[in-house]
C-alpha cells in the first residue's frame, strides 16, 4: 500500500536504457557507491582501476557493472550496482561511454568485442 504513494521518477537516460536490446555484466571488488560516483564523475576511465572478481568465488558482496548498448555500439551506457548476497543494495546513475572504454573494461575479463 505504501508503494502507491512513491514517486517513480525516471530520467530520459533511464527510459532510453530500457529500450536498449543488449546488456553485458561484469563484477568488480566491492567499492562504496558514493566513492564510485565521485571517481567516475571526475574521470570515467577510473573504472579501469577497479579490480575484477570472479562472481562464483565472491558472492557475498561485489560491484556489478552493467553495460547497456545497441548492436552497432553507437550508444553505450554504464551503471554500477552494489550487491550483497546477490541482492541489489543501491545503484549509481548512468554514464554514457564510448566503445573503446567498454572494450578496455571487458578485456580485463578476457572478453573481446
């Protein structure tokens, strides 16, 4: 009942991301979301400094990095979620990134695009 009075305000970027056909998810060591937002607002390439983790080895808490993108990589957004025991505990805002940054992040996990 209390959920009826909640305002669900979505930004233009949130609406655009919902319509994107593809996502890619990778995990990093747990970092507080405020620290992530502050670092990425200063320089989006700061994501390359985060340490990748193996999801199956570290399920207690981790930072989930989600890429939302189109087939031709013309539009790419990135968002981070702090997860504890596989449940979301908060998420960052969306940042628009380029294909080069997405490629560099995924290479840390042995994936090529």
